[in-house]
C-alpha cells in the first residue's frame, strides 16, 4: 500500500448527503476481477449522460457538464469534500479503488458509513471526519476560490486552509500508523500467529462443532 | 467469570468477548472469524492478493463459497452452466470463483448445484452459519446471519483477503443499540414492514457505529425467515451488525441442517447457545422503541431506504423539511423518481415487480406472495413480474408446494436462484424511468438498472401491487 503523510491538493465537491457506493461505482463495473482501472467510471451515472458499460471507451461518452469533476477548475483534484453519511450501502471495495484510481487520496465529510470508512484505510485513502459546520465552511471557501487547495498533514493530524487555519482531526492510532508507513495489515496480523493458534486450539475444545469438515 | 460486580452484558458484548484473540495497546482488537462466506464479486482480488504474497488460507474449511450476484436466472441460459453465461464479463467472474475455490480447496456450491443460491440464504439454510459464530462475507448484507444469534457483518475485499490469510479481522468494538418492537403486528404486516419502519425512524445513518440487537415481543414471535429479513437490512440503518437473541425458534431452525452439530455435540452446543442473549441488566448505549400495532405496510417513495411511508401516506414536499440537506435530498429524489409532492402512494403505477433478494427470497416470503396472487392475474400495465427464489433448495421446496404454478398461472415469471434484479448485475434489470415494486433492500439511484425507480416493499405488498398495477394496501386483500 502506498504511504500517506502530507498532501497538498486541489479540493473537489460532492455536495449531497448519503452518497452511496452504488453511486461511487455502479454495479456493472464490479464484474472486473482486477483492482485497478475503475477511475474512469468513478461516479459514472452522475459524470456521464449515458449508461456506462465495462470495456467501453469512456473518452467517447457524453459528459454531464454540470458535474464538478467535469469542470476545468476541479481537474487534478486529490481531496474530495463531501456531506453526511458518505459511502453508505454496499461494502464494495471497488468504491475506494475507484476514488484512488481517479486520483483522490483524501475524503473530508461530517460522517462516513462504517464499511466504506474502513475500506479507505486499506487503500491509502484518508477519510477525515470534521464537524458539519466546519465542512460547510470549507464548501463555501472552496466554491468562492477557484483552484482551492487544502494541506492535509496526517502525522500532525491537521487540515490547513489557504488562509492558514489549522483544523485538527481525529484518527485511530493503528490506522494512522499503517497509512503513514504504507503497511499491509496481513503481515502485521501474522506476527500474532501464535496467539491465533492458541485461541484456535482452545476453541477446538470448547466448541468442537465449529471445526467439523464440510460435507462436500 | 465469578465476579459479583460484573455488569450485565449484551449479546454483542458476549459474542465479541468470545472471539477476542487479543487486544492491542493501540485500542484495536484481533477478532477470530468462525465462518467466511465467499461470492464471485468481492473475492477475485483477494485470492489474487494471496497468490501474489504466496499465502494460503489459514483454515480452509472455515470458508464456503457460492456464485450469486452474476448468475443468470433464465432456465435456458442457466442450464448450460458457467460456460453458457451470455455476458462475457460475468462469465469470467463466475469462472474465476470456481478456479479460485478449486485452487485453494474451498468448498463451493457452484452454479447448478441445488445448494447454490444467494450466499445469505445458503449459509443459514445449510447450518453453515450457526448461533454464536462470527460470520463475515464481502457483502454488506452479511448482518442477515445475526438473526441466528451470530456476530455477522460485511467486509471489503482487503478484509476478505485478511480473513482468508489469518482467520482474523482487526476490529474496534461498536457501541450497543437495542431496537425493541413491542406488542403485536396487525394482519398483513410483515418483518419487511417492521425493518422499513425502523429505518424510517432512525434514518439511514442512525445505526452508524452501533451493533443493533433487535428485540421485543414482535421480534420474539417472528420466524427465523422474518428475523433474517430484519437483520439483513441493519446496514440500511447504518449498522454493520444486526442480531437477535437465541431462543427455541432459533434452535428449531438450526436442528438437523447439514452443517449443524448433531447428537452429543448438539447438546453441548445448545447449552452454550442458550446463553446467547443480553442479560437483564445489560446496558445499551442507545435504545429505540417501536410499537408493532402502529406499523402499517410500508413503501419507499425516494432514493434512500429512510424515504419510506406507510401505504396510506402521501409523497412529501421539499417544503416539509427544515434541514437544507433533507430538503435538497427530497427535491432530487422526487425528480429522480418522477413523483409529485402530495401524490398518494397508492397512485404510483408499476412497470415491473421483483420478488427475491437476500432480504425476501426464502420459502416463507414466497408463500406470502403466492397467497396474494393465487387465482389472480398480473395487471396489464406490469411488463414483467419476476419471482427469484433465494437458493436451489428454496426453489425445490416452493415447487413441491406448488407455489411455482400459482405464480406462473398468475402471469409471474418463475426463475432460477440468484441475486438477480436486486442489483442488476445479471440480465434482470429495470429500464430508465420504470417503477418497480421490489422486495429487495436498496432503492438507490440506478441500483436496479440505469434510471430505474425502485420502491421497497414486503413480498405480500409486491404481489398485491403486481395484480393491481399500482400500490394497494395488502390488508384489504387478506
């Protein structure tokens, strides 16, 4: 996983509440057996005027001009500013894969759905929860200022605005450690293999029915 | 465990504590996973990750796989197996699951095995998910299995790989929420109406950060199928985990299933399972109470499951909301759904009907729907009404009871098992602008097809809507 330390990036808006993962990446693209290549279909139904299909040349499709990511001012955006309950619905990790593939490394919102929030950290994306009023301020500042950028300092746990305001945010210590160092969870968990084996052997005694072989 | 001062525990506290491998200094915990269910959509990248890292599954028999999201439901296409799937990308994905399961030695109920079906129908049906287990799957509707008194939740693909490789997940404990439904349900009101009413009350993010236990007299009287319907939609209220305490209904359901323990092992298991309920003095961080008698048949009108009304309701106006986010959400939903503020729910005309999904495709759901359409005909304005059983075994049982004939005579289509039009990854989908009465779980924009308009309802309400051609109060029909 790529590491995340400090990011200074253009901010783009996703200005509606309850953005679900079907909206982030529609189901027809979930048929891929790869982890990459979802970026061109991020927010597909909002971004294009026609229905997208896997394997289609997206550069030939009609764009929805009112969708922010199609506007010149938001090109190259790396930070997505969003509203309440971002990422609700399906557990598809294709949602953070699509965000990451497009170029986003950070999503700021007043709240996130649990599974999506968790999936972000596994893919080098930092989801930041800020108070709704603060997010509203950032929306206003971003709309007022073309090319609006924010600096995200993960080690210091701050969002720094162009005006120099430093906004602190919370992040789980373990997740921060993994993001900053680009660590793979599995390798870390396997360091505890002896504990897992010890737990398992106890379980075999107390709940042997959990270890019955499958009936093929 | 003899501490006299020990505070009462919730069901979730007990399940959590029983699976704790270790707590780390940073506040995270390593939780052991008893059962991992696998399907074709969220697993290929996880298996690829294992291969790239040279890892193998930690405990291969903890995994059980079946293809469900992509499989065609038309008998002709289905009869040819994987290689006959017309959509090439779907075919590759289903074939990849077969190849991965065979490479890693994972038990799979493949496309035309009678035990194949929607993973959340198959697990309980086989006794592969049991009370007291931790159950995960790369699918947000995994909370379904919590109906058995299990700790079950959806995970992403990185976690699928993590569970395959380590049999554990890195977790943080959620808060406890009790949703209690007191009293009794009126006739014609079902588990689906209860869970939609709950989501209407707490909102689509109301359960975020919580594990929800569903309790109260109404839940206690529900069948296992009904409890699964309720736990299934916990995620639509924001909670990853939904659960119901173990009781005689649970044990009767589990007893005798292929993967369930038997003989002396059964007795031993039951002794433990009987403890799987919240203590009388358990403390919940939040409690929500509904009265069963107040719940009417529910219909969603908008593009989020919380946008729900009783059948006698009228479509709201953006002006009904003071919160600007809710107001603009309502405006956008009305536009997408092609509805007008003030319109009666019963005036919404349907183009299609879908009876199926991990929420409502079990035998009891099909019986309820069949009882409504028996001897009647699908309305002329309904282009297609699909009935998609949740598994091969549900299909077989329904056919043994003659339900298939009732549906077919009424003009509904009887299909092969799978997720089908719940998320339209196969050929079953809505056209743009079409209204669908659907027994599934999500009414998001485009969920059932590009531009499609989904209304979530119970199987009985969907069946009645199929016959009437618009929404009707099923209580008038029984």
